[in-house]
């Protein structure tokens, strides 16, 4: 921070400082809006499952479409210590099926709805994954009926 001696203090200096403060406030507000939009998008994309007691647990899968595997749903990220991470889902996995329902060419929102509806019906949740050239099932959870 710069220090000013008393001889250099005048109203134009104060006005310059005020202008800098206003500019920085505007930049901070803009960055805050961008950050809030990104957080909102992440919350909407990560899959959250709620139980009967209104507690929610984040399965922890962020999905997106894959350019390499056109029409496929790709795991873009997995939250550490989430149900998905603890079950073995990793970033880069291609989701082929949710409980034996093929998800090829489904939009992300419909895949998310499949997972949430399985939870509401108290069904088991098994995700069929393609990783490299291997295809296998990962059980995220088994519901007790």
C-alpha cells in the first residue's frame, strides 16, 4: 500500500482513490455473479438423492456428453468420498446403463431422472460403466426393501 505525505493530499487524489474503489467493487460484483452461476450449475449437475427423512446424499457424479463417444454420457468428475467414489466410479467413465436401462443418446437430465426415480422407488442402483475397453457394473447402493 502506498503512503502519502500530507503535502500530496488533495481532492483529486481522493477522487482517484474513490474511482479505483468503485471500479474494483464492480469487478468483484461481476466475479461474484460468475462464481455464483458456476456453483449453481454444479449443484444442478451433481446428482443428489434424498431419503424419507429429507436428508440428502450426493451420489457425487458430474455428468456430461463425450465428444469422443458421441451420444454417450461421460463422468466428468466424481466428488471425493461420495457414494460414487466409494463404489469405484472414476472420472472418464462412460455410463452405458442405469439399472439395465440404456442411456445412449439420452440427455443428461433424463439420465439424472433415471437415477433419482430409482432412489424414490427404493430400487437398487447399478450403473453399467465402460472404462477403456472394459464394460462392467458398479453397484452404487442396494436399497433394503
